[in-house]
């Protein structure tokens, strides 16, 4: 059922130069890949989570999800993954993802490698940005823990490292640490 529905509702991909490349069916994930001149589009269905989604892959192995693509093109009112309630709703999910992919391709045709690379680089940038944010938040939590233990030298080091990311409260704590240092300096 899934296979025939994907083939029916994603037939528009031929207008963009994509043809069915390979099909994979197993107990956990089913997918159909459409291959174009410079990349492929994979429509997948996870049997465990009842999710339908899409990812784009070039022939160098670089990938991004439909969610990444929608974020890049500011089509954020749409979802890149559709979770169905049960098997009876699978057609509704496939239609939804097909419509979103078609809208995306009308907006930003990634069959061109230049456009594909722009979204892929955006995905990498966002991943790096999130990772950096995680490390900053983690270090600032450590600084707060040092503050509570009155290990001011360690707290100061971390607060100063992330000066541009400090809250007003953290800035006040840093000021206090500097005052304490002045008072205790020989």
C-alpha cells in the first residue's frame, strides 16, 4: 500500500528530472528513492514511530532533511515529518509530505547542485550553531555551580569567557567576584 501511494503522489518528481531509483522494504523503515541528475530524494516511512518524511542526498553523500529545507526557505509553517495516528491515515500523511515537497521544489529547485549545496551548508551552520550554544549553556551552568560553591576564580574564568552571553544576574555576579578579588588582593 505504502509503495503504490508514494509512487502515485510523488509522480510530479518526474517533472524535475527524478525517476525511481531504488526501493527498500524491511521491518523498520520503508523507503523509495528518486534519482535526478545531481542528487536523489528519499521518501521514507518509519514503521516504529509511524512517521513519514523526506531527505535529500547528493552523490557525495551530503544529506539534509525536508525540515532543514523548509527552515532554510522560510516555509516554516509546514512540517518536514508527518506522524500518522495509525495505518489507516498513511495516505493522508503521504499526500501531506508530497504537497510540501512539491511546494518546496517550486520555491527552491534543489535538482541544481548549487541550490542543494546552499541548503546543505545551512544545515551544517545550524548544527554548529546549536552545538556552540550547547557548550556555552553547559559552561555557564558550571560557572553557576562554582559560584554557589564560592569557587569564584573558576566562576570568573567561565563568566569572562562568555561575557557576551551573560544574563544581567550573571554580570552582577561577575562584578561581585571582581570586587571580592580587589578586597582580598595583597
